[in-house]
């Protein structure tokens, strides 16, 4: 008698009626991460109940089952090859919840500030781009709403744009860089691509960093005595996504750090990248690669004729002060150089150049080489592999170049003392005298050759006009990135990390 009563009561407590759901970022038309990774799915159901997940499509059927603890169920599917559509059904007792038109492919997370948020309707040739949307039904988009939190959240507070098949109305509000990159990846891979936009204009890297990452760079933690915004977007807009299996991330940010902890960006940015990698790996039950590919856009331009060094310094710090990526401090990363894409008349302000097509194209080249391991795809602009200073300065590049003459794009720091050449040193232009297929020859102004202590290239916010910088790859597509290189004291050799 008593026993029977208890059983009935428990069953009533555990009734799944109306209480079974998926987490906020699972929805119809979504893309789940394809094999060899396992897609992770999770959601809510009454404590103590059991949730089973079925996958139904033309080719395979998989079933996974999980208990509900603390109101949350979570399953990892067996690896599913790229393709679809599938229906994904969660079943709890006699309640079901089905996601329809689900594809399997690669998920890319798109983060950063306003240049990542910059919408497809705002770019050059926006109407032509939006008209292409119908050709890409297998590139799906999702966008998290702008939210902050003082503590790490399990789920997003709000979804801005649910998973969508691209169409004029949704795509116009979606990130242009994220979309353009995604459709290039689709053209290359020929299987579904899921794009998750989670970014916010005007935000510094610290807001997107966990306390673990901030601590590594001696930055204040959220909740320290002085009020700050550190970790608030990590908490609300990244942490909830950790349980999702992803393939990689792209990132366009740094402007907000030009005058905020700028000198720490060479630590805070690489630390954030590595912390995200570790956290996504663990959150997904080891499905997201522990070194997942991370692409980013090196800052474009802001103020013409500006002598403020903060943009060039952030550009340098974006590479962990090496000048190019990947490098030993930033492994499995790729970078789109963008300082040669200024937009003087952007109605959104010069800090928001409208040419996102070239940015996405350069990211795509990096992703092919770094994220998908394609051999022999050129994705790095020319970088010096030898500098010799005698009566002239010879800069040899690691690949064939094309050159436009310039009187002042190269600058030298002339110093007979052993003082380090820094931003406050006196830098003088070194004009390009001549060049050949792989090197340029510079005139060291009035500096006595032994006193040439450092050389820098394109060390200005806005160093050249649109696609008219002095050094490009022989294809004309990849600009030589900016650099600042110092000569070892008392030798003729110059500091340089080798490309790996
Ligand atoms: C998914 O569910 C919808 C609606 O119930 C149905 O029309 C469709 O055929 C199903 N698709 C698959 C692949 O099972
Ligand atoms: C599910 O089962 C419960 C208990 O047997 C019943 O009360 C409820 O009506 C059922 N709901 C549906 C949707 O069939
Ligand atoms: C945090 O960021 C928000 C949004 O950018 C801003 O409104 C607020 O003033 C910031 N708070 C502090 C303490 O910096
Ligand atoms: C980062 O840059 C600052 C300022 O340019 C420099 O003092 C510091 O040594 C660099 N730190 C690292 C970790 O490279
Ligand atoms: C998601 O991952 C985080 C970090 O590993 C973990 O704390 C949290 O419990 C996970 N949430 C779910 C719903 O699995
Ligand atoms: C920058 O300098 C050039 C050449 O002196 C001038 O034509 C241009 O108007 C200047 N631009 C700004 C924004 O001051
Ligand atoms: C816009 O379209 C024109 C005409 O096709 C083309 O010349 C130009 O390069 C395009 N701009 C961008 C940024 O793609
Ligand atoms: C280019 O000039 C440098 C310096 O004079 C020389 O060492 C090098 O061999 C030349 N390279 C080619 C391809 O002509």
C-alpha cells in the first residue's frame, strides 16, 4: 500500500509534460558539428527523469540516452558525417521535442567587437551579396544577443537571431565577415557550415576573457575592488557555448584596446585564445579540439595622417610581437592583414571600413592552410628573412614580392647608444632606393650605418591608400604585414623568429 503510493508520487513529480526542452542555441535549421567529433546536445527536463535522443534522416539513425541531473540532460551523439537534413528528437516519457532540418558540418564561432558585428547590409555591394543568400542554403546562421553577466552562465540569456537558412531578412543583420567567411568555407569544403555570431561593439579583450586568462597577464579580475567590465561577456556570451562542439573560431577585435591595457595585449590576446581552447575542449567533453583553429583580422585603419602609434602596436601585439602567425606563441592561428583596406568615406566612420570581402577572402586562405591543412596555399604576406645594414639597408623577403616605391614606409631608429628603440625614440624615414624580385634596398638617411638599431615597416595607423601599400606578394593579393625588428647589439644580425 505505502510502497505503491510512493511510486505514483515520484512518477507525478517526474512528469516530463511541458518540461522537456533543448538549450537556447539548439533549434530547427541548425548545424551540428560533424565527424570525427561527436555533436553534444543538452537541455532541460525534470530532475530524475531520463531523456533519449533520436536522430532520423535518410542515411543513419543514432540513439543516445542520458539521466537528468540538476534539471539538465546532456548527450553526445556518435560521430555523424557531413550532410542532412536530419530530425533530432528528444524523448522524455511520452513528451517529445523535435528539431527539424538539422545538418551536420563544421561550426565556426565568430567573435570580437563592432567590425565583426558589422552587418552584411552595410558592406560595399551589399545588395549583390544579399542576393547570393539563396545559393547557400547549407550555410546556417545563429546570433547570440548582447548580454553581460557577473557570473558564468550555463545558457545564453537571449538569442538575437535563431538558426536560419540564409535569406535577405536575416542575413542583412548578420555579421558580414562571419557570413562571407562561412560561404567561402562552404565553396571550399562543399558541406554544411554553421556560423555562431557572439560579439559586441566597443568591447575590450578583457570582457571576453575568463579570470584564468586575466590572471596570467596580471589583469584585474571581475569583482576586484575597482568596478570593471572584465569577464562579463565571457560569462554571458561565451561560457554558455562551451558545451557545444565547434570546429574553430574567427575574431575581429582590438580597436577597444588601443587605449586600454594596450601594452598587455601581447599577453591578454594569446591568453584568451588558449583559454578558450582549453575551455571549449573540456566543456564539449573533449570533442572540440584542444588546439582548435583560431583566425583573426589584424586591425584595419582608423585615422588618416594620424601619428598615434596605438593601432600599429596593437597590430604587432595581435601576433604576440612576432609579426606573423602561426608562430611558436600562437599555434594553429591564421591572420587576415587589413591595414591596406582603408575606407575614407565610410558612413559608419573610418574605423568601420566597408570592404569586408577582402578581409574574408584573406581569412579563407588562412583557414584552408591552417585549419584544413591544405598544402601550398599562399596565405602569408611577405616577411623579411634577412636584413643587412652596411652603406645601405637590404631587406630580403621570404617570397617573391612586388614593390611600389615609397620614401617613408620604412623607418629606422638611429642610435649610437645601447638604448632600446621604442615608441618614443626618434625614427627617421628610409626611402626605398631599388628592389628586385625578393628584396628592397633602403637608404639609411643620415644615420651612420653602424647606428641603424631598428627597422620598422608600415608603423602608422593609416600607412597607405587602398590596396596600395609598397610591398605585396607576387600575386598582389597578400600585403606584407607591418613589422618592427631590432638589431642585436654589437652584431650585424637582426632579430627574427622563423616561420614554423
Ligand atoms: C522531420 O520532421 C518533419 C515534420 O514532422 C517531417 O516532415 C520530415 O519528413 C522529417 N524529416 C526527416 C528527415 O525525418
Ligand atoms: C503523458 O502521460 C501522462 C501520464 O500517463 C498523461 O497524464 C499525459 O496525458 C500524457 N501526455 C501526452 C501528451 O500524451
Ligand atoms: C561596462 O560596459 C557597458 C557596455 O559597454 C557600459 O555601459 C558600462 O559603463 C561599463 N561599465 C564599467 C564599469 O566600465
Ligand atoms: C608586451 O609589450 C610590452 C610593451 O610593448 C612589453 O613591454 C612587454 O615585454 C611585452 N610582453 C610580452 C609578454 O611579450
Ligand atoms: C558545460 O561545460 C561547463 C564547463 O566544462 C560545465 O561546467 C557545465 O556543467 C556544462 N554544462 C552542461 C549543461 O553540460
Ligand atoms: C591627410 O593628408 C593628406 C595630404 O596632406 C591630405 O590631402 C588629407 O586631407 C589629410 N587627411 C585628413 C583626414 O586630414
Ligand atoms: C563591388 O562590385 C564592383 C563591381 O563588380 C567591384 O569592382 C568591386 O571590387 C566590388 N567591391 C568589393 C569590396 O567587393
Ligand atoms: C636581389 O638583390 C640582393 C641584394 O643586392 C641580392 O643579394 C639578390 O641576389 C638579388 N635577388 C635577385 C632575385 O635578383
